[in-house]
C-alpha cells in the first residue's frame, strides 16, 4: 500500500500512542491516528492494551505481573515494528 499524505504508518502510530492517550497531539495528527485505529486492528489492540495498562497502574493497586510478561511484550512490539 502506498502511503499518502492522509495516512500514517504503524511505526509512526506506535511512536505517538502515549502522546495520543495523554491528549497531547495536534488536531491533524489526532485525526490521522483515529483514522488509522479504525482501519488497523493491530494498532487498535495496542492502543486498547496500553490504555488498560495505564488505568491499572494509575489506580494505585499493587499486583504481580506474570513471569516473562515484559519480555513477551517487548518481543511483540519489536516484531510489530519490523513488519511495518
């Protein structure tokens, strides 16, 4: 697929997810991101997962993460970035 001026790559989306969730992106970029999330299930899943993680961490409760979660998450993100 050829990227036009109205599209944003998965790599760019992954770089901006934190800013998007913090509502710290310009309106034009927010529109591109939202359009991408509607079309890309993979990035939407990462957005949802990141949002869920922030809500869990933000509620102040302490819980133990499953063994190896950090490594698996890093591998998934690395794999996703290589596909783009």
